[in-house]
């Protein structure tokens, strides 16, 4: 096999901007290249979602004799094209932290939550990895979240899954512009009308003569992705300002927030694309993304035949619309109808995650793998059945091959409960963190390969 030389973390600088390049076959000799990147660089992401699921909609419809994923169920069907890229483990639980208040802050720490002391019991898994890699990337980690809506949107424990110390939650980034500027170290949004790519364009063009044709295509796609992100952010800023001036509401029935897309799907996908760009550029290798806060009261009436807030729908056993969890105006014809709407909200989120996987599989790195191949994405939450608020059978999904260290396309069935922390440990070890205990977990999950 022909040997390849893989790039260092190459940086281009222009007026008011710093752009980190993706992995290339060859290092441009004139570029600043302070840090080596091996082939198959691994990335780690956690996608958190609240309010549990209606029991029975997570596990696959059909599996093979060795757990091969043959067909996902109807509620997970958006992920059907990606079933060979995922693992679905059964019977996952959290022995201590569970629920809206206790489960959200301890989902990544493996401990219980002390509400009086505002203490999550330990450092979260993502921050342990970020600390280990802090000298290798521009940013140790990114903590992303959608802007919370509803009564509990300002609750600290419901808005924190990432902790740098037991009593120190990491601040979440909810505005796309802020995230973009952190990744590219640009002041263009404040001090200039020039885009990031305009600021480095002259230096970027000089790469054409020193890189391979494959790298040239890779760079063209990369630069265009940055431009596209800028345009989408600018559109969201204009649209939200115009809607606020007109007194209009977003599709989730709230007043628009400047800089945040008024369309919830556009918002989530923009945040996902920022996450992808962070990985592709090696701005960071560790990301957490809260798809919503831990007791989301966001309206999902924009989904056909769905009405009510996410949290209200999660309490599907009462369809009267008159409980303390309801808004006092929305009611449902039956428990079955309400449960079906609740499941549709989960399916809608699977559609967004499928978008993420599509995008990551479309990006090819010099080692021949896709970005998804060279990543590990754990998606899940701290509630099993939303109506029961239980800690068992937590919805959990792992995507990506971890640079060839994970065998995907499987349903892993467990007769006994397995501690979620064991999965965290297994992923952390694949990020070169030598740790054999996290919270209540005293060993790493062994069935990923």
C-alpha cells in the first residue's frame, strides 16, 4: 500500500480571522503547523434529549441470530439507512442519577445529584476527555444546546450535562454566531463586513500549487461549507430580527430570539453542522449537544397531527389536558392519540440525527474513512418511559466506528441491567483516557468490538 503523509493541524490566517484546515494528504510547508494529527483521529460527541420515550419504541423490529440489525421499528425508521453504522444496547440504566432534575446533570458523571449543593458528584465524561486532549486542539471542547423554552428553561440542573468539576457546570452555547466565532477565532461579525473566507482567501488560493488534486477538492468543499454556514447564520440573524419587529412567533409558538433560527429544524441542523465543522477542522474533538433542556416544554405543533408541549406529551397516560404538566388549553381524544403524538416527537428527532449521520458520512478523510467512521456519537437521555420517570431501559444509541475500534450494525441484548457509565468508560478509553471507574461504573463495557 502506498504510504501517505497526513497533515498537521494547519492554520491559515487573514485579517480578523483564523481558519483551521481539515486533514490533508500533504502539509503545506508555509502554513503554521504546530500540532501533529495521526490518521484516523477519533472524535467523541454526546447528544442528549429529555422527557424519555413511550416504552416499546426504541428497540429494533427485526434482528439476526447474532444481533444484526435487520429492520428498525417505525419510530426509528429515519435511521434505517444508517443501521449498519449504529449499535443499540438494551437494558441500560443509571443506578443513581435519574429524572428531569437528577438525571440531566449526572448523565455524564455517573453519580447522584445534590440539589442543595448544586453538585453533580464528579467531572463529566466529556470534560475528562477534553482535559486529556486540551493541548491538542484549538478548543478543548464545545458545549452546545438549543435555547430552552417553557417553565423550566432557566433551571440550572436541567440545562447542564457537562461539568468541569462536581460543582462547576460548563456554560452552554445556544447562539450559532457565537459558536462559529469561537471555532474560527473571527471578529468579522463585530468589526468587519468581510466573511471569514474573504479574510483568508488569498492565502487559501496559494494552497492550490502545493496540495494534491484530492486535497484541492477537499479544501474547496471545506471552504464552501464555511461560506454556507456563514450565510445561514446571517439569514437567521436577519429573519429573527424582522420577525421580532413584526411581532411574529416562531414555529414553536414563542417570540423569536435574535440570531436563533425561527424554524426549529433549521436551528437544530445548523447546530449539528457547526458540530461537524468543529470535528472536520479539528477545532475540537469533544462535543456535547443538548437537543433540549431536561424538562422541555417546547411546542411541537409544527409536526403534522401533533399538539402540545414535549413534556406534557410525555405524560401520555392522562389525555384530559387538566394535569399540572399540561398547558390548560390543549387536550387529547385518548391516551392512544397522546402517546402516538409523543412518539412522533421522538421520530422527528431521529430525522434530525439521520441528517447528522448523512452529513458526516459524506465527508471523507485522508485515511479513507468517513468522518462518521472516525467518530463516536452517543445519543440518549436520563429517562426510560417518560410517563413512569423510570431509570431502566434508557433510550441509548451509539453511532460511528471509533476509527475502527467499534463493530456497528448490532442490537446488543442484555438480560441484566448495564450501567450507562460502563459505556462512557469504553468510549473514553478509545479517546486514550486510561480510566477504569466512573461514578457507579467500575469497568468498561466490553462488547463494542
